[in-house]
C-alpha cells in the first residue's frame, strides 16, 4: 500500500512525465513536418538543418541560467512559467508562415525548453532519496520518449489532415492545459540533503571538472546527438530518402520511443538493484549507461549499410533504428543520478542545468552537420549513409571515453578535501 507521501510523490512524477511528453512533442513537430515545411518554404537540406539547429541556439545558455535559479526558486513556479512560454512560442505558428517567423519561433521555444529536463529531475529528486531516484527518473525520461515517438502518428495525422500549422497550434493549446493542471495539483517535495551534506559546499570548479561530470557530459552529448538526428532528420530520411509514406514512417519513428519506454525503467530497475546489492555506482550507473551509448553508436553505423544491402527498408534496419535511437537515452536517467550523487542539494539544480546544457550543445551541431553531409552527394541515400556512419563513430567513441572517466566514489573522496562549510 502506498502512503499519502508516496501518492503525492508519484502524482508529481506523473505530472512531470506529461511535462516532458509535451516538451519533446514540441521538439519533434518540426521534424515530422519537415517535408511540407521544406516544400512550402523552398528550403534546402542545409537550410532545414539550420532551422533544426536554431532551436538549440539559446537552449544551453538558458539551461545553465535557470539551473542556478532552481537552487533558490521553487520548481513548481519555474515549471509553470516554462509551460506558458512554450505555448507562447508555438501558438503564433498556427497562423503565421515564413522562414524568419518559424526560425524565431524555434529559437524562443528552445530558450524556454532548455532547462526542462534538469528542472524536472530536480523537482522529482525532492521526493526521492539517492538510492531510489533511478526509477522515477526513468519515468520522466519515458515522457520524453513518449513525446518524441509514441505521439508521432497522432501529430502526423494532424499534419496530413490539417497541415503543419495546425499541429503547432494543437501543441500550444496542450501546453496551456498542462500548466493549469500543474498549478492545481503540482507540489514541492520535502526531501533535502542529510545534515552533514547540507553543511558542505563544493567549489563549482571542482564539481564541473570532476571526472564523473566530464564523463557524464561526454556520454550525454553523444546521446543527445542521436536525439537531435531523430528529431530533425529521421522522418526526412525515411520519407525523402527511402520513399516511405508519411503514415508508415510515423510508425517507424514511434518504435524507438516504444523501446525507450521499456528500456528506461528496466535499465533503471536493474541499475537500482545493483546499487542496492552494493555494486559501486561507477559500474551500476556509469559503466552501464556508457555501454548503452556505445551500443547506440554502433547501431547507427549499421543502419544505412543494412538498408543498402537489402535495397529497401527491411525488418533488420527498422530494428536497428529502434535500438539506435532509444538505448543511448538510458544515460540521461543514470547520468542525472550520478550528477545528483556528487552534488550537494544547494548546488544540484545548477549542476543538473550545466550538465544538460553541455549535452544539448549536440543539438546545435548535429542537424547542420547532417544537412551538410546529405547535400554533398546528389543521392540523398548516399549522403545519409555518410552522415549516419560519421555520427555513429562519434557516439561510440564518446561513450567509451565516458566509461573510462566516470568514478563518483573517487570524486566524493576528493571533494572531502576541498569542501567548505555552507553559509548559515
């Protein structure tokens, strides 16, 4: 039986799940609309890649700024205002057209959504202690997966039936509905640091450049490179390069999200179980998460090669797409628990914000890089093949580096020598 506190905690997790669902649906809509947008506005692959990257122009900076703000301001207030800002950026696009207007909308939306994941995780961590955080964090991550792919067929249906403007407007309205629910039902959690930890502050330089933080940055950057390609280019690859119908492509796009919704809680449960049995978090969280990133990169290398060998979209390629665009995201669940493990409460919001901002810098680079590689070759299939192989190699190498670096126990031992007493 759940206690009243447990019910309140998991009710908050459910609302945060919806918060992340809407957040990632907002990100995904431009990729799902790529073909009609490029046709209507006459955009090249490079220009559309710039549009995808524009979303991340202020994304990282706002993540850092709001991360520091989250150390002092209630997460309920921050998340409510973020939801309003998302809708304000999306709703005008239901009636306005033009590249400049869409570019401005994506930049503003990126600035408003930049802090989403770290603030959401910070809110959940106020309800769960360190050993119990992996599972609720995985639920939050599943919200991102649901928004990226599971709702893709519904968004695609709106695009096909009513046009891409209608899809933007619908998501703006859903965002406002969530804000109303959050203000009515959302609560601030009661959990803080233990007294000894609360009395200690670690210099930010030591936290930011610790080996665990750097390892999490690398793995998260690699995993977000994959997410950015999913959001901006996967639909275009399936529809434009492989000639799939939009409705069929939407179901393929939904597969990674469906797998992620299975993998995230299962991997979190396994990691949490290993930690409960005394396995060091370097292995149960760090090595485990980094291995998932490496598998994602290797799968990405194989995706276009299997497709070319089979002269079409076969079962194996669809399966590789599912694995490639899902399993790496496990690091966002385990990486945030690692950052939470080494960061005092008074500094946790800022550290989560900074880690997320480093991760999401990949979103600024990946869409343009892929667009440039696709446009180099007259054959889009060959261009995508080059792009996926290059991206997969980068992702696998960064995952390996993270596996070598992450060691929270060593960092915590070092912090004991550099920590200073917190101000009363």
